[in-house]
C-alpha cells in the first residue's frame, strides 16, 4: 500500500490565493456590515498555529441564516463568484495556478444550523458555543475571530470523524475523484488536529467542560489516540503496515489481513 500525503493540495501557490480572498472578505464585512463573522476550519487552525499548512476553502459562521443570505449573496455578486448547481447552490471563484484551474469555495453556516455527529446524531457540537468560546487572532497581519483552541479542537475532531465515517460507509460507492478529495480532507483534518494538539496549550479545564457539556468525550479521546498512530505491526507476520492517515491505515490493515486469509496462514 502506498503511503499517501496530500500536502500538494495545500501548496502555498493555492493557499496564498485563498488567504488574499479571506482578507478581501473580512475587509468587506468590516466596512459594509460593521461586524465580522467567525472564521472556522483550516484558516482558524492557521491563526492558532502560524506556519502550519494553509487552507483552500474558507469556512465561516454567522449568527443567523438570514445573515448568511444577506451577506454572502451580496458578496458573491460583487466579487465575481460563479454559481453552480440547481437545488444546492454553491459559489466559487476560479484562479489559474501553474496552468491548472483551482477553485476557492466558501462554506457558510450559522448558529441556527445543527452540527450533529454523523455516526451518532444525539451528539452535537453546537455552533453557538463560539459565542462563549472565541478568541481574537492575528493571521499574517489579518485580525479575525476564531473559536478558542479547545472548541476548535472539538470541531476539528468532529469533522475528522464525520469524514472518516463517510469514507467507511460510502467508500466504494463514490467515484475515485470524490474518494481522493475525501481522503485529502481527512488527511488535512488529521494534520490540523496534530498541529493544534502539538501546541501543548490546550486548557484542560475548558476542554473537559466542553466535552462533558456535549457528550463528545469518548469519541474525542478515541480519535486523539487514533490520530497519533499512523503505522501498526501485523499481529500475524510482524510486518509494519503504514498509511497516510489513520482511516487509510484501518483499511490497509484489513486488506493485509485479508491477504493472509486468502494465502491461508
Ligand atoms: Zn501480516
């Protein structure tokens, strides 16, 4: 099995474009709205861990659904975004990087939308926790609101689990291109979690309070154990099995054991 890194998907030529787009968006919000939505996802991680991998997508949280429509529709219209899709509309801006077309996509949510865990929908990490757990951060001269380190870890671990769940349950039903995009996102989630965790600044009290409040504790702990493991020795032959991310490692181990089964030892 090949070891996979998706670092190329986050090379500076691409992420610099996304960061300049983010700068334009925040300036626009400050001037025209008088307030700024909170930045989550990859750029929030970067704000907490300067020098880490940048982001392609821009993930934003607004207080209300109405605010998303009012702000984003106007923003897209005035800033040359293209619309795609009929029922579920998405907007993107295209840019040429090394002769290849790259897309910058906004993903906007609000406190009014649910953020349930896919594998167990009674568990939720509500978006409005941001109201009581947010920090003002500096990102390469850009000042923005992000979730606190502890809350961002919960959101990231939840996203990692949701995507891993999706890969496990839809892995063979989706196209190779979509599967590759999903694997790349899982790899990035794992890198983001490792970087946030690696700061060694996580406040135990705040983290434990959030984990208790959301019921997410066991899932969180299991994922943190998994994230730190990217190779495993075969219990039958001792061979070290490696993978680019923990989800892929699970698959590689299963395939390796299947081979033993077929070979009959
Ligand atoms: Zn083996």
